[in-house]
C-alpha cells in the first residue's frame, strides 16, 4: 500500500508518496504545485499505480505526462516530506 500525503503551502500545494520503497522505487513529491489537493491526490495516486503495475523506474531529467503535450519534469533530490532521495515532479 502506498500512502499519499497532502500539505498546503504558502506558495502552492504539496503531495508526497510513502511506500514506493517497498517496491524498490523512489518516493515522489510535488512541491508548490498549482493544483488543488484533490487533483494532486488523484494525479500522484495514478502515477504511483503506473510505476508499480508497469515496473517503471523514472530517472532524473526525464518527463512524463498524460498527453503528448504535457511535460512533467522529473528531478531527483533530497526529500522534503520523506527521508532520503525522492523524485520531484514539476508541473
């Protein structure tokens, strides 16, 4: 089971995964995103399910998106809401 944490911030909303390490994957975080908390939860839940079900390993510098036009940049850095290195998803 993967937990999705949500936090409001002064510069936007934040979301993070907790539990992807059990699947040998890095945790993921959205930092200061311009999405409401419900959208962030749904979006990050879908990405986590995709990573687990398809055994995907994202790398820093890659992008992802639901459409050809959508480019969500992925960077690896120290976690803000969970310990260790995480993948930051930039909207």
